C-alpha cells in the first residue's frame, strides 16, 4: 500500500541543510594552506581568519577534507588585501571581473550560523543508501555533496542510525529532495525540546538511546528507539512506516 506524502514539520526547522556549493577557484592544496597559516600579515591578524576547511563526499565512500580561501561578506577589499597571501592567491585564480570578487558568493549564512552554535555536526552523503552519518567539527563546512544535521548530541545520532529513520530515508529521500526525509521525520519528541522540558521517562529514553548510539549493538539501539516511541520492537517495515506517517500527520495537523 502506498504511503501518503509526509509534510515538513516546523519542529524540524533548522535541523537539516544541504552543504554549500564549493568555490573551486578559492580551493587551495593542504600544503599551501599550511604555509599561509604559518605566515603573518601587516595588521598582525592570522590567515586562519580567512581560511576554512571543507568536507566533500564526491566519493561517498571516502569523504575528504579540502581548504578554501573564505573572505566574509562584510569584509571590504582593502581589509581583505591585508591578508596578503590568501588575497593574492585568490586574485591570481579568480581573475577579478566583478565587484566583491574576493567574497565567497556560495557561503550559506543560515547553515554557518546553525553549525557555529554546535561543537560538531552530523553529515551524510546526499546519495547514501542507507544514510551514513559521520561527525565533523563545526569549524568545517560541508559542501553540496552532503546533507548536514545541525545537532551535536548522541541522542540525535542514535535516532538517525536507527531502523525507523533508515526506513523513512529509503521511502522519502532522493537527490532531488535531499532534506525531505529529515524535515518530515517525526522524532519521538520535537528535536529542539530543551533538556529541562523532558519528562522523567523521556530523559531515561534519551540516555538509553545515547548510550546505544555510542556502542556497536544495532539491535540494542533499535530497541531503545522503539521504547522511546512506546512501540513494540521489531515491527514489520510497513507497519513501522505507517505509524511514523500517522505521527507526522498528527504533528502537522496540530499546528
């Protein structure tokens, strides 16, 4: 039986992002980045201000880290030029032909603000089946081969590793709608719920899922997640999807 299309849940707003398009002309080799990081500037500020690491999953099996020259949008040309080596390298590679040529036009301020609030974030290659979430430091920017989740807790990681989410991802994820599964997935309770707002039972479930997420036993994790929903463990796939779909509609109808 086909499942109705799910609705995006406002409670999941700000959770999932497609990474930034890579600014190819701003990418530099690691050795060059190391030299720039070790070089001073006339104004005494470090080049680390304008260099960022990016992660890409061009090969989904082996995500790799790159370096990018990354001047912020509010930085004028004169100030940017004081970061001498990055500025001159970018000048040579971009061949300026527009105003603000030194600024990264692909920078996503919403993504960067969301990640800056966390110590780390989760990301999976857009085409991964099943999803393969990995932790990255929040100073690293994901490119558009990745879907990023702006959370840094093991509870969220546990939910996203579990069988319910894997089924939901398989049902609703596509390259055309890379964040749909995350925007519509009904967590056991809204993901932004503060710790102080959890019931005693929810706290216990949260701790159980977080512990299981750090271990190798997927059955233990799936049992902990089922208990958080107050559902039997080992439900058939179709029934589990039906229950998740009912929960999605109930949450969206209550808005």
